C-alpha cells in the first residue's frame, strides 16, 4: 500500500511537470485558485546610481501595513495581492519622498501576466525651492495594468504632469 502512494505521488508530479513544460495553464480563471499576486522588483536611484540606504513603507487601501525590507544590493521586492490598491512610500534623508500608487486590478479572464519592474529616482530637497503643498501628497506615479501593452506600466502623462508640479522642471523621472 505504501508503494502505491509513492507511485501515485510521483505520477501526479510528472503529470503536473509535463503540463507546465507544454505551457498549459493549471487554471482557466483566477477564481479557481487563491493567492494571486503581482511580483514587483524595484530599485531606487540617486543620480542614476543604485542606493541601499533608504526606507520603504507599504500601504493597502490607505492602511499602513509596515516597512518593506531593502536588500543589501539596494533592490526591493513585493508580492502584492491582485485586485487591490497599494501605495509605496520611499524615504531617504535629504531627498524628496516618492509615493507610488499600484493598482493591481486585472481583467477577470487574465491568468498570466508579467512581473512589474520598478525604478524610482530620488531628487534632493533644495532649501530655497518651494513646492506647492497641494501636490506634495499626490503619488509620484500611478501604475496599473495596460491591456494594449500586456503588462503593468506607469502613466507617462500623469508622471510628467506631477513631476512638473513638484520639481518645476520639464524632465520627469519616476
């Protein structure tokens, strides 16, 4: 009896591996499984160079969930539940905070999607520059799924507009 159990386990693992190798989906709809999430891989830059001495706070639906670990190489990773709204706040002393809104909503029939690669550029706080306080609480970028592009992307129009308001320059960097 024990050998049958081992054989069945091995057989089911082989069938599962074969299905994955052929590119078949294990589910046809997201409601057939639990735990769908969006993997986010990010880096924070100052003057085009990766840094590692910054902090990240994660919020879901306006509620603070806590701080996110930053790896020694300066990168961070998040696994964000699908069909939710998250805010990521990036802090570094002497630099303007960046707030990124991530809307993880997907079309109901979509079961495969790419990870989101995130690069955030921090800008120094300048003592004599005044930023319109109205815009300082707005996200620096809004990220959501773009059906035409087949992945998660930030809104270029929004990014350019808010960066112009915050920095007073024509060049936008997220």
